[in-house]
C-alpha cells in the first residue's frame, strides 16, 4: 500500500487530468492522494463499503467507474465448490492481510459458509515467498478446497499458484478466467477486459466535461464460469455433469 501511495503522489505531482485505478487498494491510495482529480476505477469491491463514494447511483466526490463485485460473488463461489465436491467441509480462503476487498470477501464467505455446510478458514499470504508454506499448511490442515481471493498483486504469480494447488491436489476456485487459463481448476467472476472497456467510456465522458460525482458506478451483469479439465484430471477430480453443462468455457 505504501508503494501505491507513493506512485499516486508522483502522478499528482505530474498534474495528470485523470487517475485510472485497478483494484481497491489502488483506488484507496488514489483517493487518499487527491480529492479533486477525477479517479476512474476499473475493478474492485464495493466502493460504498470501502468508503470511497457516497452511493453507487450518485457517487459524489471525485471517484467513479466500474466494480467487479468481489465480495458479493463469494457465496456463489462457495456454492459451486460444494457442487463440485459434495464431501467438502473445510474451505480455505487465501488472501493478503492488507487488501480490504479480500477482507470483506472473507467476511462474506464466512457468512455464507453455514448455508452450504462448510467451514471457511482465512489463510494469510503477504507475498510470493509465503505461497509454498501456505499451501503446505492448508494440506496439513486437511483442507478440502481453496478459494483464492482477488488481489491484483498476485496476478503475475497465477501460474505458480495454480501449480502449487495441483501439487497438493487442492481443488481451487479462482476469481477470473485468467487464473483458470493459468491452471486454476475453476473460476467464477466478471469479464475483466469488458470492465476495462467500460471504464474507458468514463474517461471519455470526464474529458468531455462530465463530473465524476454525477456518473453512476457501473456493476457487472455478465459472469463467466470457466472450468479447467486438464487441472481436474491432474488432481484426480471428476467434474459433475451438472456443473460442466453450466460452464461458459471449458479448457481441455
């Protein structure tokens, strides 16, 4: 977060016209740096709950854009995991401790856990160096499956994360198809390239004179279910036909 605040300060000093952010942490850093320069978010959690806007319909202030409904999809991800592995009773939630959106998503996962008959346990990972120990700890704790919480700082490590899940034979739910394409078992989430395209329309409107305070926050309406059958085979898991039939994309 300190690095993000430093980068935001550099951009403010450069007198940019608009700040475009990816992820809640970047949006929070930008908001702390300026209350006057327009900020357009491209992904992230509930901006109201994060304290960045007054409301989704009328944000107020200098922040607007699109969000990816991180926490709100957590219950659905748990439900899909349970359908995938009916015997599952222990689910780990892998997250960075400083990511507020992941904290909210973990809270939502814990709330939804009872309804699907599982116990959710948060597992902290501060950086790539912690990944090996985290997966080993999950395996030793007899974890049945893992949800990898959304965090842009781990995007570059998505293949290694997927490889560790396969090595420990842990079915892993990921938040975007980019992670499934890297080897994650199953993903359920928004279409991120589409969010970026929509965010560009906000930049265009603001450059033409619109005020961020008056531009409603856009929530995604399209959600993708992607299943990686190569990974399922590698960990010895058979995907139920009922889940497979609902997939928007199957990686063979």
